[in-house]
C-alpha cells in the first residue's frame, strides 16, 4: 500500500527530541502540511547543508510517522538504516519533511524506484 503523499510537506520541530522519544511536535499550525495517515519522514539539524549530510554526521535520522493529531506526530525511530539520535541541542533548529523511500516507491507499482528515490539517507 502506498503512503499518501503531500507536496512540500516540510516544517520545523516545535522543540527538540531525545533519542528515546516516540513523538514530536511541529511548529504551530503546520501539522496539516503532512498526510493524516502513516508516512516516512526525515528529521535533521538544519545547520547542515542537507538531511543526508546531517544523517551522515549523526545529526538526523529517518522515521516512520504512524499518526498525526493536529501538530503532534507519533514516530517510530531509526528507520532506513539510520540510528535514533538526540535532536535537542539548544539553539539549533530541527526540520522534518516527508520523504519517498525506495521501498515505498516500489510499493507504488514502479518496477524500479526513480533514481532520486534510490539514494538512501545513509
């Protein structure tokens, strides 16, 4: 089953999260940018040039969002070969964006995921 997808589903976290957190809050009023059903996302420290650069430096990860209620997201950590990391350094901004992973693209019916989707965060 293919995840619902919303174009430009991006915002920042309202507050940092510990490595053990199973939920996060996004900036007030921005939760509706994301699907109301489960989807994959990347969370990263925006001081890095990209989500990939942040993940490689241990400052980001891929998560599975399993539920959304207004601006609160329930998340399963350490997806796609990434590790759950603390994303709560004072003074840093953390972003979250919906991502299309290779496994989800394949589930959508593609014989092969598009080139851009085949690049892992790790």
